[in-house]
């Protein structure tokens, strides 16, 4: 009975979000296609020239067994991808505040699992938010309900995260390369996967995308080459396949994972594939928060420990 009641509450909230909100796009429904929002995989975006003295920073925030990534663009905009588990919301808010963040131009909840969206309600309640993206996936958990409630109370609406959608950030190229389907059996494959490019440096943020989604990205013809990759699903052997790695060819790989986690992440098979690919691996369980800084040409990497 409790599960039925919770599912009904989530359904009611979704209906409310579909009929209200400050943006013109409908929550949990696809964006209206337009040249400024979506582009086919074979199209190339015009790459902005890096501005002298302007730096892109990507912060892989240590939130234990979960993801939380802060991107600070050369133009001064802030973007957040995920916010860790339910008990990590204040950790993320405090970290963002310490980095001078006063508002978030873009927030992405990659998929409805609690280790990715658990802290999002706290973030949404704390910061002004410009654009909010989530894939067209629902969940019956209290965590998902809490996020929907925070979105509704803030008067926000949800834009659909899907392949081809370009994110509204100035001075960089940033777009979703997954998900490519509307339905999956495994929630992980709904993961919003993002490619960000600045000058000669690029990042691929894989959420928890597994081999099914990776295969679709390869078939789509999307640009996957990157200099740094956020490894999918915390280094699980169900992600980061050899063919996907061959297409991405990263110089650096970041695994966001909790110390002594019960899943055994990262798995030995994934670490072996990364070694064979020649990628230098950084792990939040070993190094804490990891920050990549680039002027579009050179890259600096700093670790908390």
C-alpha cells in the first residue's frame, strides 16, 4: 500500500509539473526540436577560440559512492552534474559556496538513482537555477519524489536530457550524446552523457551509462574523443567497454567511487581496460576531490590528497 501511495504521489507531481512551471518546455517530455537545441550527430559545432586568461574548471567532488561534478566555464557560468546521495546535499552546497558559486546556469540529474540525485533537492532549494535537465525516466523512490517536490516548489520545469541537445553555456561546446532511446530496462542506461569541449581539451561525463548505451553512442556517430573521461558507473565492469574506450581515447580517467564500497568498485576488469588504453587514472576514494583546470591548451590537475 505504501508503494502504491508513493507511486501515486509521484504521478500527481509529474502531472503538476507538466501543467505548471516558469519555462516553456514541458517537464519529463522531449524538448521542442530547433537548430539551437538539437543537432544531428554528424554535424560539427563551431568551436569557440579560447580567450586569453580564461580558464575552464571541472571539479570532481568527493561525495563517497556517488557523483557530483561542478563545471565553471571561462565565461563565469556554473553547471552542476548530479549531487551525490541524500546525505551529501549539504556537502555539495558547501563546496559550491566555497568556490564562489552564487547561481547555477545549468543543473543535470543524470538519472534517478539516489547516489546521483539524492542531494539535488538541497541544491535546488539553495541556489537560483537557470536550466534543469533530466532524462525521461521516473522512479518510485522517496528520493525521486523529493527532487520533484523541490522542482515544483521552486517553479522550475524539466528539460529532457537526450542525445543532440546543446546546453546553453557560453564560450564552450557542451551537448548531450546520450541517452539515444526513450525506454530502457536498466535505469543506468537512461544516464545523460555529456561531452564538453574547450579549445583542444575535452571531457566526457558518462553518468552510470552501461554497455548498451555505449554501443548506441558508438553507432550514432557522435564525437566521443576526449582528453578526460568520467568513467561510467563508478568503474563497474558493466561500463567502459573496450570499443567505447577506443573511440574516446582519453588521456585521463576519473573514477568517482566510495572508499571500501560494498560493490567492489572499481572492478579489476575496468582498471585493466584503462591501463591497456594508456589512460592515467584518478580516483576520488584515493585522492578526494579532483580538479581539472585548462585554458583550452594546457591542463592542470590538482588533488585534495
